[in-house]
C-alpha cells in the first residue's frame, strides 16, 4: 500500500516556474522533461534513419557518389553501421519510451505531483543530451567516427591504431556512452523511488496501470545494467589511453607488438552483453506496458489476466539477466555453458508468451475501436510475435553458429527490439498527444502512417531472414564481388526500395505531429474514454498535475463494461460501485 503518501507528496511540491529558461530549458517539471526526452529521441531517430538510408544505398549502388558526402568507402560503411546502431539503441529505444513517456505520465498515473527528485530528473536529461552531443561530435573529429560496431568488441575498439576512426572518434563514442549511463542511472533511481514512495491514497501496487509496472521494472533493469556498462567503458578507455590490458591480449598489428598482454577480449563481451541483453527489455518493456493499456482501452474490456501480466513483466526482468551468453555462442564457450544459456533463453519465452496470449484474450469478444493508437498497438503485437518466433532458433547453439554472422540476426532483433519498440512509441504518441498538447492528431494521416510503417517493416525485414538463411554475411559493405551472393542481390534491391518508401512514410508522422500541435482540433479531457488518472485532470495537466487536489483511488486501472455502472468505464478515482444484492 502507499504509505505516508501525503507527507511524501507535500515534501516534493515546488512552485510553478515563471521565466522561459526555468520553465522550458532547465525545468524541474517532469512533464517538460518528458517532452525534452521525447524531442531528443525524435531528433536522434531521424539521424539514425538517415545513416541506415546511406547504408542501404551503398549496398546496392556501391560505386555511387553522393552529393556532399562523396563515395562511401568500406570503412565509412562500417562507421555508418556503428553509429546507426548506437544512436538507435541508446538515444531512441532507451530514451523515448522510458525517459519521454515514463517521465511525463508515471507521476500522473500514480497520482503524484511530480517525480521524487525533480533536480535529479533535470540533471538526468541534460546528461543524456550531453551524451548525444558527444556522440554526434565523433563524426567531425580527425579520423571520423569509429567502425567497431555498436557492440564495441575488443581488441578492435581497444587499440587506437586498429583502424580508421579508432582514434579520437572511438574515445568520444565510449565517453558518450559513459555519460549516457550516468544519466540513465539517475533516471532509474528517480523512477524506482517515485513508484514506491509517491503513490496516491488507494493506489496500491496492484492498482497501478501496466504502463507503470513496465516503467518500474525497466528502471530496475537500468539500475543494474547501466552500472556494468559504465564500468566496462571506463576500463576500455584505460586500455586505449593509459596502457592497461583489461581487454587486450598479446597481439601484433601490422607486424608490430602492441605492448599489451594478459587481457581478455571475452571479458568485454561478457560485460557488454550482461548490460546488452537487459537493454533489449529496457527497450521493449515500456512498449509492452503501453500495448496492454491500449488493447484494454480500445477493446472496452478489462485487461485479460492483470496479475499474470504483472508477474510476466517481473519474470521477464528477472530472466533477462540470465541469458546474455546466447550472444556469445560463436566465442568458443563450453557446450555445457552454451546449453545452460540456451535453456534460459527458451525459458524467457514463457512470460513473453503469457503476455501475448493475454493480449489476444483481451481482444477476444471486445467492442474494438480501430483508432490509430489501437492500430499501432495491434501492429506491435504482430511485430513482437513475428520477431519472437525466430528467437528460439537463435537460442540453439547449433543453429546460431550457422546464422550468427548473417542477415538473419539483424532481421530478428530489428523486428522484436527495434521496430516493435518504435511502434510502441507511435502508439503512445497518438494516444497521449491530446493530453500533452490539448489537441487531437489527424486520424486519416495517422492511418496512412500506420500502413506505410507496418507493410514497409515487413517488406524490409522478412526478406532479411531469407538472405540470412541463404548465407548472406552481415557487416559486409559490398556484396557484388562474391559469386554465390549474385542471385541474392535483387532481394537486397527490394529491401532498399522498401526502406525508401517506409522512411518517406515517416514524414507523414512528422507533418502530423507538428501541424496538430498548433492546428489540430481541441481535445476534451478524456477523448478515449479511458479510466486511468491522467484522464481525470485538465488538458494539458497543470503544474502540480491535479490542480492542488490529490486524487484518491478506489478502482483498478481497467474497469470497462462494469455491470451497474452508469457508463461503460469506471475511472480510478470514481467512488466504488457496490454490487446490487
């Protein structure tokens, strides 16, 4: 139960800011900070998409000379791969669902006036922003950005003379990720404390919306995972600049001994993937919570199996720390160790399947409203299932060793972690935009955007599975010189054309977003007839969220089609309906 809630909420109250700088730049208001995170992620996603576009162009026209950019060399292609992956994973998939929507709506959904530590919240955003600036700066230093991949495998990433971009650019890459980790750790502490300490009267843990559960468990994962990556990054910087040998064995480069000995490149892999696999769930859990919320709202039904959904989120979070070795089957690990990681990887499919069947159970016999947030929520389920089906294949060491360095793996993780999470972000944008900006987005543009994105995603990533099974290696910048791959080049061209169209479709979203902010029709306080606390307050919410009246919660978050209720939904702060005898 929420203890000492009034004392906690009183102690965290602060006056509304007056000046522009304090209100919109160095703001302590969680809503403004949430918007800052959101627009940072929006800028980052278009940078990441542009990099992927250059990669796709180079793969099918390797000799093309591009305006302003010139020709793309093989090492430039690897730089694009590295920076696309890093920007998308850290500054989009981690930033928008948790930092953006989590910051904005977690306090409102639990009935709190703000986050527990407003100053720490502001610092966490500006730290993340600084990390993004440092990451982008890597493009503009001597030697350019690094080419060691978003995973930064040593010894390639640990030796400055290992290749183009492995000088100052690689140092900036590592520093950027370390800065990002510090911001993420501050944010995680804030989310955990807010969830445990700031809930309104009556808002027990089992009355929290599943979005809040997802943000809470994601924060716990971040607290445990980002500290490991931060430590690994510091050790890697020391190897590169101070002559230590944490990750560098006795190696020669161009016939010259490097002066390192005794280090283990596998140590980097273990530290990175101990962060890296929970990171997959840091990206996907908020989208899972969002999807659960929307399927219930737009089916006009309570979520199927609320407690099972909560325990599935907890189970995914717990098991997520036990499967990192499945990224390392290629490293020559003991078959017994590989078998253990394989079993745990199969096991994590169980809570994921529970969530999937409960989503389908929620939809079954519902009075479904196919609004744009619902379309993206259903699209999320589709992508999550499709991407997840290839997971058990890659969980088998005997299959993974054949598929690991092929297009099959990027196809798998883009569907389940990348685009599925992006669909969650789109669903949340269309759903919460009226509350954030007081206006509705254009519904027909949103539907066009959905179909471009949904069909385009499958057109890009389904053929990649076939390329992988046919043996097309990933990370190769040019495939035209390899005889056995000639027959696959038309498929690569199809993927590139699909990517052009899909990226063009995102411009519909961008136009809709900014046009609707200023010109969209005015929204009511509860346009979707939803039940959670953010829909009980004004639109947009006032500074302290509830206009000085702390809500008292009497009902669960998904009370739809309740017998005896005057309408087909019961708000969380409505007086409890007594069943008629």
